[in-house]
């Protein structure tokens, strides 16, 4: 008989399920390395040390995955897919860097500092800062954009007044993340209900029950903390800063036009990326019209015509930021920033974090860690608390806000349905625990971005992000007390001990 023309194809053996130790080893490695990074480099750990820690931990996770039978090309594909998800965020990050450079060299950020020093009452500063950032973020749906623009200006006011930078950063972040969480224009506010299986407006309405009390308490605390401020920096020091700003920049209300552009675009519901592009363009126009002496001094060159020098100055600010040279060291440090190049460390961290998270997810290591949590879920309250812990844990382990929403949603959606819980309960928990805790983790993409923009460590500002701390506590408390937890297709509140018969726990009790 002729030999068969069919080639012998080797049998594909499916990968083995990971053990608990398989899942713990990369996590323990990451924790040790990140702790060592902070010990050796302190606030500068996000400038490269944390990225190396994530790459090494990714290598450990990759070896464990391959030990369990996962092929390299599949892992490589998972990494590529994970990084590709962040492309939009990376583009927005780059545009934020450009906007900061454009808004500083145009005088927009200096004008905010100038008028802030003149108008804002120091005793109400923290409260005002939180409210302003909340309204701005609610309008445009982007916490990063608000922190990198309006937040940076307010941070400058605090620095100039001698007010606590740590509390100011906490107020900026609390306000920005309140608006981001509640705005229908926000990416996370759209993502959470999408992965949970509900619509965005049901999701926002359900979030008000936990979000409004959290921001109210935060505002009260900021108001109380502000009462202890008796005037900040000495008046002479403030007057000197105002004089330096007037000498370097052509200060006037017209410099606030780029902010007006952002507000108008928000009202027109422009997406974040084109809105940031247009706001940077507005800054460029303002700088070319009103800051010509500054541009000529910043990019001085004997070989170029004045027009070419000004174009070079704006161009430099967009990619490499602005460098201030006032007689005031604090102003120089505050205004010497921006440019796309200033964001590259953050993008490096985003890629490293997504690499680690993608391998952990593809190899089933994250799922294995969460399986132990699910074995302890016996009630509605414990399910919501478990989801909260998982979201926070993923923010720490995978170091990315989006993974902290998507992955827990995949894992707990079925459990919420088994317990007859409406999907808006899950979407609210994802936002209360995933979205708002991301800036509290120094190596998380959000924490790294904020530290880079404001120039302050996440370890320093995290204790003062009262809204971000209160949100997961509030949603956990609601779950434990069965308050405003709704059944599927119903507004009836859920009994804490309700366990459907078709769930694993219900079956074990029935037996």
C-alpha cells in the first residue's frame, strides 16, 4: 500500500492549570523588587527602577507559563494585545505632555498661578481646589487632562503660597477622579458598564449612592484642613513671585483662552485626544501672539530670523518642555516642565506594566490567585468586598487601571448573576475600587503619570486622596449592609444571606 500522504502532526497538549505557588512566585518577586526599588531610589523609583522590576517579574511569570505548557508565540501575542490596548492612553499621555509645554510657554499656567495668588483665600484653598478639579473633570471626562493642566496650575499656587503640596495634590486628585468617575465622557465610566453588562446612565445613577457621600466627606475634610492655614507664604514673598511672573510673561486674562477652549470642547462632547490637540494649538497661538519676547529669549539663535526663533521655541516646548529662568528657584522648578519627552518614562512604565499583566492573565496566574478569594464568598456582602479587594489587588499587581476593571468584571460577572444581582452593582464596584485607587499605587500607570506631572511621590500624596480612599470603603459598606444593592430587573434590596440554589455555595449548603 502506498504511504499515507498525511503528515504526522504532533499532538498539542493543552497547558496545565497553574498551582497557587505558580501564581504567587511572580507576585512575590514583583513585591520584593518594587520594595527594593523604593528603598534604593525613593521618589525616583518610577524613572526606571520600577520598570526593570516589572520586566524581571514578567520574565519570571513567562518561565512559569512556559513550564506549564504555554508556547512562546502565544505569550508574545498576549503581550502585543495587552500593549495595543494602551495605544489610545499613550497618545493621550503624549498630548498631555505637549499641552503642558504649550500652556506654560503661552503663559496660561503662569496666569493661573498669578490670579490664584491674588484671588484664592488660603483658608479655602484645599476645598476650592477639589471643587474646581471636580467640575473640570466632570466636564471633559479626563482626570489626566485636568491634573496635567488646571491641577498643575493650582499646585503651583500652593507651592507659591507655602501651602502643603501633599494635601493640595490629594485635593486635585480627589476632584479629578470624582469627575472622571461620574462623567459620561470618561473612558472608564463607559468601560465599566460595558464589561459588567449594563448601560452607562444606569451605571452613573447607581454610582451616585456611593460617590456623593464619599466626595462630600472629602470636601468637609479639605475644608477643615484649610482652616488651619493662616495665610501661607509671607506677603512679601508672594508679591515677589507676582513681580517675577509679570517680568517674564505678558500676564493677562487673555492667556486663559486655552482653558476656555477646553470648556467649549467639553460642552461639544469632543473626545479627549482631539480636545487635547486643539487646546495645545490654542496655547501655541497665544504664545506666538502674546509671548514673543519670551520665545525669542527661550530659543535665542544668531543664525535664525525672529519668526523662525519663535517657531523653534514653541516647537521645543512641545517636545521637550519649557525651562524657566526667573530669580525665584521655586517658580523655576514649577514652570520647568512639559513636553512629550517628559512623558516617556511613564509610557515605559505603561508598557512594562501591561507586559506583566498580560502574561499573568494569559497564563491563568491572576485567575488562580482570585480562585482562592472566591472560595470565601458566602454572601452578597462578601462578594462585593471580594470584588473590591480584587480590583485593588489588580491595580497593585498588573499596575493598570483598565485591567483592574476588565479582569475582575470577567471573573465576577457570572457570580453576580448567580446571586441575582443587577449588573450595575458590579459596574459600580469596579469604578469605586478599580478606577479611583489606581493613582494611589506609585508603579501604576496613573500613579506614575501624576507623580511625573506634579513632581511629587505617590507615597506622599496618597494619604490625602480622601475621595479615592473613601470610595472602596463606601461601596464595601453598602454591600455588607445590603444598602442600595439591587436585584436583577428590580429595585428590591438584597438580603445579605441570600444564596441561590444553583450556586456552588448554595449546593453545598443544600447537601
